[in-house]
């Protein structure tokens, strides 16, 4: 699921103002976004390669000495240890990221959790003990669960300008996003985007996220040929997601997938060709038949 998380982080970093205006409009009424902080020097417990690349720095509008960090984490599927992870990230950021003269200022750190799929998850980790005067640790995160978001209402807010069009790719993951009327309105709004690169990426990211839903085929048909040229990064995310889906289908149907088939799938780069192979994996009668089709130019 790392590819979906990566696509989400790319979208957030690409348009932070629009993302935070959608995520927490009341917060933005009091705080100004300053930029993303570099966490490459931090090593997180048990995760030597983990970098929080969507940690936004904010300064309070009426008290410029106050600084805040919002650590935005994305999960494609609910994870039982997610709150514990976010607690680890928050304490590490609090301890190691400083600001101001002599780097004496300690940030207020707030954890944000964006659920791409699944139901609403617990958003409070409470380890306080009443018998010890409520001593202990408590973490409460800002949580948004896209399955609970209303696609029609969100599209209406984009249409009026209340929300920026950069929210469009997230709409694919919202409730009723597979309905024909929602897709047509999505396309209408996306085509109003004057920036050509953004238009391409709206469609490409929407297709990436659609692979997490039950209406992926509907979106693929609706956006077939969308703006044609796609971002190299987004194409690779699409290809990775389809390779994983393809291998998963083959494993479920035929159990053991030979190493040469795994290697041949890994060499496939084009999302369209991988989509064709995925359809074949679902309909083929045998692994030998799939192997023969895979070897065809």
C-alpha cells in the first residue's frame, strides 16, 4: 500500500493550502502555513528508513512566537498500531525539531490521520490512570475517513469555490463516488482547471486512488485517455499498484506463482498493459494460458 500513501503525500505537498483548507478550515483561521520541514535527519523507532515528509510548520497569526507542527500520516488500510506510531513520531518531532533563537523553542505537535479506506478508527490513545490522578500518556489525533465523506457535497463545495480543485482526486475515495452523476460532475470540474499539468494529474491520481475502491473499472472507463500525457511519477505509482493487484489475483487463483512469471510482471511498465494482464488473470483458465499470453509482444 506504500504506492497509494506516496501518491497521497505527493498530492498534499503539491497543494498544501488547498489540502489544509479542506482538512482543517478553523485551524487555518488562526494559523499560517510556513512550509514543510525537513525530517531526513530523524530516525524513527523500529523504522530506519521512515521519513515524515508531510510535516507542516505553522505560525500563530496573533502570537508569532507560537509555532505548531502538523504531522499528516496516510494509511491505505487501517493498522492496529497506527496511534502508537503517531505517538512515537509526535514525541520525536517535539524533542528534535526546535525553532527560534538558539533553537530553544519547542513545537506544539499535532498528529493528523487520513484514512483512504475502511471505517472510522479510534482516534484517541488514552493510557492515563484515574487511581494515579490521571497520570499517563494521552494522544488524540485529527482523523479524516474518506469513506465517510460525501462525494456530492464535496463536489458542490468545489463548484462554488469553497474548496480548491486539488481536492478532486480525494473525491474518488468518498461515498457514492462510483455513481455516473458524480463522475460526470468530477470531470466537468476537473476540465475547468486552467493548469494543464494539474488537469493531467487530477485524472492520473484519481485512477491511482480508484484501485482502492470497488468502482475502479468505472473510473478507468470514464477517464480512459484523460489528457493522455501523465506525470512520470504518477504513471509509476499506477504501474506498481497494478503489478501488486495482478500478482495478488494470480496467487489467489493459482496459489504458487513461478519466479519467471513474477520477473516478467516486474518488467511490465505500462499501466494499460498491466490492466490488460489483470483482466486476463481474472478470466484465464490456467496459469499456462496466462504465461503464454504474457510472453506475447
